[in-house]
C-alpha cells in the first residue's frame, strides 16, 4: 500500500494551465509580435544591407533567438513558476535574477500602455485626418502638448489620459480572468485579427504608386555589409528584442504548460511565425514609404523613419496623400493597438504571477493590486505633457541595460556557475519532438554570453560617454541610470524577503521535480522540491519530504 503524501496545512493547489499547446503558442506569438515588429524591423533591415540583412538575421534567429527561447521554456516549464519562483527552485541564491526580470516588466508595462493609447487615438484620427497638413506639429504640439521642460509635471493631457485609463481597465479584466479565460482568449482573438488586418494593409499598400521603389530600397542586397560586425550585432539585437526572451515572459508562460508539452516544437513555431510577421511588416511599411517618396519627389532614403517617428509622423503623411488613405490609417493603427495589447498582457502577467507566487494572494486580489499600482504610476508619468521624454529614456535603458543585462546574467549563472545547463537540455529532450544536444549547449553557454556581453557593455560605454540624445544629464541619470540600478537593488531586497506559507513555492504542485518526473529530469541537488503528485493514471500520490520546499530541512 502506498503512503499518502503529507500535504502542507491547507492543502496543495495546481498551477493554472493553458487549455492546450495551441493556446500557449498563440499567447507566445502574441507576446513576441509587438510594436517592434511593425516599426523597428523594417528600418533596421534597410539600414543594415537591405536584402543582405536576411542572412545575419536568420543566423541570429537560429544561433541566439531560438536557443534563448528554449532556455526560457526549460526553466519555466521544469520549475513551474514565475521568474522569481522558477529561479528560487533552481537555486535559492538566484531568486534575485527573477525579480530583476519582474522589475523590467513593470517598467516596460507602465510606458507601453501610453503607446497603445497613442495608437488607439490615431485609429480614430485616421478617419478624418485630424493632423491636417503638418503631422509632426500635430503629434508633438496639438496631441501630446509636449512641454518645454524635462522636469516631470502633473499637467495631464486628456487625449492621452483617458485612452490610457481604458487600456488599464481592459488589462484588469483580461488578467483577472486568468490564464485560460483571459490571457489565452485575448490572444486567440487578437492574433488572428491582427494578422488579417495587417495582411489587408499589405495588399492595399502593394497597389500604391511607388510601392515597387520602396520594396527595391528594402530588399536590394548590399552584400558588402556582411563583413561589418555592427550589422551582425544589429541582427542579433533585432532578434533578441522581438522574441520576448530574456525578461521573464516566456518563463512565466511556459510555467502554465501541461507536464507533457512539446517545448522545442512550440518554440520553433513561435520563432519562425514572429520572423515571418516581421518580413510582412517590412513589405507593408516600405510599400507605403515608396509611395510617399514618389508623391513628394524624393528618394526613399529621405522618408525612411523608425519607431514613433514612423508611426505618428510618416504614416499620417502617407494616409493624407494615398488613395484609400483612411483604410490604410485604420488598418495600420488598429494593428498597432492589437500587437501592443497582446504584448502588454504578457508583460504585466509576469508581474502578476510573481506577486501571486510570492505572497499567495488570489489571482483577482493580485491583479487588482498590481494593475492598480501599475496604472497609477503609468498615468502619473506618461499621460502628462512631459510623458514622451520620460518614455523615451526609460525605454532605451529598460531594453538595452535591463533586458540584455538580465539575460546575460541568467545564461552565465545557469551555464557556468550552477552548471545546470545539462539538466535543462535533458528536460527539453524528455518532452519535445526536436532534440537539442552539444551544438545547443555551445550556443547557450558560449555564443549567447559573448553576443549579450558585447551588446550590454558597448551600450553602457556609449551612454556613459555620450549621454542619451540631447536630454539633460540629471534627467538621464534619474530615469535611465537611476531606474536601472534601482531595479537591481530592489530585486536583491525582494529576494531576501521570506516566502509566505500561502505562496506558490509552498502550495503549488510541481510534478516535474519529484520521483514521477519525466525520465532523465531528476531534481537538482539542493533545490526546492515542491509538493509532488503522481500522474492521475497511478491513482495515488507520490511521497514528499516533510519539508518539501526547504532544502535545508529536506529528507
């Protein structure tokens, strides 16, 4: 007769799960396909060799993007937790890495909502071309009402405040509804709608006068750039920032997967879907820019723009000049809304999941606190007349200093300090169709650290020497360097706080770490075991140590 598991007081619970693999894939694609795909990739490709850029881009995808995606999947799925809980189960000394990733997601989330609000308003503005003859003056002057000073103010801009408030209320409902009814459902509706809208936009753009010139400018290869190291770094940077890897999202999402899930097969599908959409974005954007260049009698190089300048200055100009301009505008800005919103859901879910895991609150309580606090900070900083400047510098440091730094530390710690990469590979191979081996280990343990370290250090040196744009040093020091360093300090402090007895670490079952775990995936020595459960087909519970979550008091 088997011995019944001694459960913690109050019993154990199972972690929320996606209904199936496809729900997870759509959610992961929804996170990866974001604003950067639409307004960053076309510009980066054009500036780095046009058609020739596809070569380093694909190399970067195969040697860094997908391996790092697999790395995140392995940690999240094996240790069944948000970044802090997953890293805590890996080793109690690495919990702070998880909190660093959570802090980065919090910072990105509070300003990302502002960009979605801009896009939502511009969807409406497109119906009657509200920007008139001067889109740039309209955006920065009439709409954002940008102040002459950099000092943060509390002078709110109604056209930004109210749509941002709506964004946060929708987030509250979606995240509160949970993994299946909220996150998965939003992605299963949002991603197909996004793809249909953008394909329609591309079709319309391809028939604009001058579209072939735009496509020629984008895809004509300049093979000489392949000897330029900066072009390769640009390719790795684009892949890295567009796949939602390295800052906790894929760790969190993979923790919601069922025990037997094809991790590598799902990762390949997510990676190639994301890249396919980026190429589609390049076709649509440069077809429209080709039209704009012809309409104004200039070269395509004279109208190429990136980021906010492309979306809210260049595209309104195209909309005003193009046949079917209203249709182009609605499709383009609505696509930004959908792409941004599915990404924002994934970003905030990292914070929600981490707080819920650590404290043990219910999902609704956690969502109300996290989304409420995030919304207040977001509205105070980014819906004001100084919000765009704060957004600019915060975005630059959160991405280049934060995401790259956290990913670098995670890869080095797991591969070299803890020597746990072999176990991650064993876990991937035990549940996946596409097996990884020695080449994968070299990519993760050697190639990734070199690329990430170069990106991280070179960006730090550049910003330290030249500052950031024409912004005053005190402003960059506060919202750039200060914010970045504060995230690390707060992460360390949060990792020192004890886990509540009601926390996911103590209450949630993790049958990936027990005696019934997948073959070859034995728990690492000294790691927290989790409350174990045998598969339902066994009709019994596996035995657990008396203190399953505390390695110092383990059996």
